[in-house]
C-alpha cells in the first residue's frame, strides 16, 4: 500500500537549471554588496556526499543528484549548481568568475548564495565546531521521546523496518526472468480481460457474493486478502528495482496516523539516469496488483462455490478497489504520484506545483510582484497551479475524514485531543504559515488591493453579523386534521375496493375474503344442521334426556363459533365511519391479491380541515414558537399554503410517523440501518423535532402531499448560528 519510494526517502527539494531568466540585482546593489558571505569562502560539503549523474533533463541540459547516505535522500540539481559544486570552497565571487570564464553560464553571486542556503537548509554542509557543540548539547538533553513534539511526529508517521531482502531478491530475480517477458505480460492481459468479460455476464451473482461477504468472518478474510495483495504489491516494487540494479535497503511497515501500510525502500532509484527506469519501479506495484486482481477474477468465475472461490473473490475485490481508488491517486505520495512524476520526469511535483500556486495567489490576491520559483511556459504553469489546487482540496477532504475517524476510534477524551492534533497539524498550520507570509508582506501590498480586501472584509462581516436569516424550514406532510388509515384486520384476499372520491357515512370502502374462515363457517353450519337432526330424532329414544343435554351443549358451542366466524367475515368489510374524501394509498392492488395486516390500504379524510406535520433540525428549534406564521410549499407547486404553527414537540423524535417522508418512499429523511432491516420500523438516523401547523388557506386537491414547511422564526446571524453550534458541540462532548 505504501509507495515504492515513501515520503522519507524521496527528493526533498530541487534546485533546477540556469536561473538567468530571473531578475538579478546589479553589481552595485547595496544589499548584495553588504552581504558578508560574499567575501568569505563557502563552508565545505560533507565528505560522505556523492554526486550521481542523472542523465538529461526535460530542458535538454544535464542533471545530477546529490546522494545523502545518512538520510538516504537524493537532491536533483542542474548544470549551474553542478559547476558551482565543482568549484566549491571558494568565495561566491570567485566561483561566479570561474564558472563564467570556463563555461557558457553566467551566474551571479546571489545564485551561489541561494545554493549555499539550500545546502545548509538540508544539512549537506560540513558542520563547524559551533554546530557540533549544538548537536552534542541536544543529544545530552535526554531521550527525544520525552518531548511532546517527538510523540506528535511519531504518531503522525513512523516506520518499522522488518527485513533486509537484498540477497533474497537477487536470488528471486535470477529464477523469475520469465515474469518480465512480453509473452507473460500478454498472457496475463488476455486472462484478465477474459475474466472481466465473464464477470460482466454474471454481474448480479458477483455483486450478491460481495454483499454476502460483509460479515465478521468475511471482513477478516478481506483483511487477510489485503495483506497478501499488498505484500505482492511491495514485492513487485522490490523485484523490479533489483533487476534494474537498485539496492532495496529494507522493507517493513509504515504507520500513518497509526494506520499500518507496507512499504519498500527504493530510494536509490534516483541513481538511475532514465525516467523510464524509475517509472518501471514506481508502477510495478500497481501492475502486480492489477494482474493479481485479473487472475483472481478469472479464477472466481471458473471455480465452484468453496473456500478457494471465496478467497479468490476477496483477492479480486481488494486488489481492484485499492489499486484504482487509493494507490493510483496522484494527490498523495503513493504510487500514482511517483508514476506521474516519472512520466513527466518532473521530480518534487507536489512541492514545485505548490510553490507555483502560492506565488500565483500572492500575485493575484495581493498584487505582489514576487518572482516565480521556477520559469515555466504559461500553459505548464497554469497546469501546475491547477494541480496544486486539486491536491489541496483532496488533502483537505482526506484529512478531515481522518480526523473524524480518529475521533470515533478512540475513547472520547483521547479522540478529541487527536482530532484537534489532526486539524491543527494538517489543515490549520499550512494555512497559517501562508497567511503569516502575507502579513509580513503587508507593506508591499498596493492601496488598490488593500481597499479591495477592506471592502470584502466589511462585506463578510456584515454578512456574518447582520441577522438576515428569518425563517426555519423542514420537510413535512399535509394531511386532514381528521383522518383514518385503513388496514386489513388480518391477512386476507382483496375482493373489491371503492374508487377514490367523496363517500358518505357507512359506504363500504374495502371488501375482503378469507377462504379458511368461509370454509370453517360452512362446516359449522353443516354441523348445526346435523345436531338439529340429532335432537329431532331423540323424541323416540328412551334415554333422550341424558343425550339431549350433551347435544344441546354442543349445539350452543357450534352456534357461538359460527357467530364468531360471521363477525370475522364482517370485519373484512371496511366502511366509512364519517363522510369524507376516500383515497387509496396503493393503486397497484388488484382484486384477488392477498393483503398484509401491516400494509395501508387507503385513507379517509375530512376535507374541511387540514394540518401540516413537519420535522425541524434540533439546532433551529429554539428560533420557532407557537403562533409563528408558516408557509407550506407542496412538491410540484409554486403557490404556498399559509397557516400558523400550533404545536412543538417537547423532545426530539426518533420515530418517523409519516411514511411519505422516509427515503425508502422517495422522501428526504434518512432512516437508520436498523430500520432497513425491519421494514415496519421507521427510526430516524438523526433525531428531529416534530412540529404541527394549521392550514388557513384552502387545499383544493384534498389529498395527502409531501412538501417543505417554512416558519417565520426569530432572526439570527451566521455568527450567532455558528456560536450556538459550537456551544452545542461543547456541551455534548463535555459529558465524559
């Protein structure tokens, strides 16, 4: 799951090319001439650094990499920096003079100082005595894990090397050359396409199998399949790197916000001259996992249901989803990012694109005339700025999701702390760093931009503080104040139903039959006839007095049973208890169809008086009160129905009393997962307050309808709403 070159081993910064296109200070610039570093020899480089030829860059000039064996980092430099390093150890003026006379380059002393700052910032210079004493003092201060900063860094990211696989990889590379032949690649591709085509023909079975796999044992199996797939993923990186002569220092587990991810250290791939070779290493993991997914998909299709079939399903699903959805993303430092940088031969894409975007913001929003970090054509610069904005947006959503997940996974006190750490470290700190830079440059902002920002700030303050929010809304249903919903008394078969319309009191609305009751009634009637015949024949029997008493008792019991059956049959005819409007709720019912006792068959309502039952969010209920005017917009209509709020529930409602508002019937309110398993239960996913309003204007359609209720409420500003929201969160979360 981790990238072929993880964040700790990638190029940390880039000093690129000849910077002659950027403005230089004149030779007599006082700021440049007064810099004391111009007249002193630059500090020497560290002795353990190595300069590696990295081939030809995109601009056609040669490029090199500085290898730091201590941190296993590589720093890409251009021709100008290379020539300066060849003459390092002299004064900046002498370095510039020698480069100008001995090459076609014409550097300035300022560029040498920039290179000096870069080398010092990344600790590539040989430390002097003062620096050595400083590092020794820090080492004597005690264990680093005793500080909060150490824990924060290692909570957010740390690595645990597990194996040093170089020898094993070399042996494996010698015995598996056939894996890298065109025949093998073509065969895997053909089998993968065949598997996908066969799965498309059995798509319903495939999706059903995936859904059934989401049980506890299925999740454990998915986790095992994930470990297998990601292990092969990292092995693909390591094996390709070994074939290309790159040493794999170690493999292990990296923890990003305590989430384990396998990684392979292929940092030495920056020794390779060709971007295509680095591309082969960075894409090997995804290609290995996609090949595994394709073969597992074909294997699932060809095998019968069994443990092997289930294992292939787990491998196929985890490999397809994670390879395409996670590893292929170029917005995090996963495989997709390194593939993109190698395809473009553009190291440090995130950092360099971010630098272009920050400069673009400063120039556009503040009018600052900052020099671009690097010179690019307009189209390439626009692409880099757009990519940086997409990366920032993607990371904002991702880090917010991680913060919420961290809060939910731990107990409340620790969850709140870690949530704040996530938000502060990944979201607030980058923003505040940029805003602090803006503030430091405030004197360079022109009056026109200052006035524009002042007007915008005043407009935002007015928008936030003026109480312009005057209404509260929520989904609701208009219904008659007096209405009855009819249900079958018990499972029965529909015989006849009255069409919709106005009905009078006593009108039969639904007629149903129950064959078992009819047969039972006929049997009881036949039994009574037999008992009557038996009683009539007892007149000539000398023992009739004793027999007559038992027979009459049986006759009375049979008569009571027959009367009970007749009452049950009578219940199967539903009549109107009062005159009103009859509406059928399910128009798909047909005579002869069996009816459930839980299924509403229709509603009888009084069309003279109408009410609205709606639900309002708990954060807005404090703004409404009984007597507020309301407007109800029925779905599909523009003219509202006017009325007045007559009731507010004292507590939140967890059960939905209006099925029309449930999402399962196309309504706006989402039901909880437990309600999805129990269709008869309408339990809300988020508790709401129920309110009731009286309709004053006539409702000509005389039917139940869904719509949106708007209540004229107490005015509130955005600042007030935000304050109430923060207070509600504080009160809720303070209950440990």
